């Protein structure tokens, strides 16, 4: 997947670009609204991440320009907390999703995967394990129809384990998926998150097993004993 990232904060843009590349995606970075206007039309991008506050032309102008000229790629807006009105306008102007700063990398990656699925027409994809269901596009976990509230990171870990249900997920791939730009997610933090999820899932008929020295495996309770 080829992604255009338009963001004028150099630290943020570097962190996001690294995170996207770690997922195996190709990223082009721009920091200027005017450049983005033309590049978004000629660059054959599968997806754009577009900051609202940009030098020369703001993100809203850029988005309107793209949509008016028939560019259909999914666009995810990055907005500051005080730009609520802009956010609504942005969705009206043809944005597909938005994320409020500061956000965490796993959350951004999950949104991008959801947009990609939507663009590919795989809108209602769900993962199921026992009575647990994860609606990937809408980021919602339910047990027998009841919503289980998890943090974005807990949800990202649950998604990873459910995708590979019944198989071992190596600790390193969990670390890679959960790392943010502020601090690398350590193997110890993986243990903390697994411990938390185990508690949440204790009554829900699924277990997360530790495969010592290797990783974790999620399955329906009682299967692997
Ligand atoms: Ca900005």
C-alpha cells in the first residue's frame, strides 16, 4: 500500500512515517499544503493522512481540491483538539475518518487498516473466538452482543491474538505492532497488557496462554489443556 502523509510537525511526521514503514507500507511525506494539492492528484496513493493545520494551504482546502478533481483515495484527517468544527466540515468535505492529536500509533494503524478494508469492500469483517466477536472496521469487541470496553492498545493486542487464534504469536511481533513513537513498547509492557486482558477475559470463555520463551496464544477456554 502506498500512503501520502501530509504533516508539518517534523517529529510527528517522522514517527508516523516510521510506524507505517514498519507495517510494510510505502510512505511519501510532505509538510506543505500547496505541494500536497498537486501531489495527491498525480501520486497514485492508496490512502492519505492529512493534517488540517498546514502552511500555505490548510488541510481542508487540500481535501476539497482533491475531491473536486475526482481523487477518491481514503483520507484520514489529523486534527488538534480545538478544531472540532473543522473536523465536521472535513467529513462533509469528503474525509473518511479523523484522529485527534495527540494519538497513539497503534490507534492510527488500526484506523488505516480499517479504511483499507473499507476501500476493498471488506466492510463487515469480524473475528470470532468462542462467544467473543471483534468488528474490525468499527473497533468494537462484544461478548454475546454486550460491548467490552477496551483501550485502543488493548484492542490492538486482542485483534492480533484473535487473528492468530489457536496459534502462538511471538512476543517480538506483539512488541512491533504495539510500539509507539514516544517509547518502544517493551516485552515487559506486553506482559502487563496480557495480564490485563486475561483479567478482562476471565469470565468470557477465552484464555491467553503463555508459551514460555516464545509468545502467547489465545483460544477458547478448555481447548488446550
Ligand atoms: Ca499542523
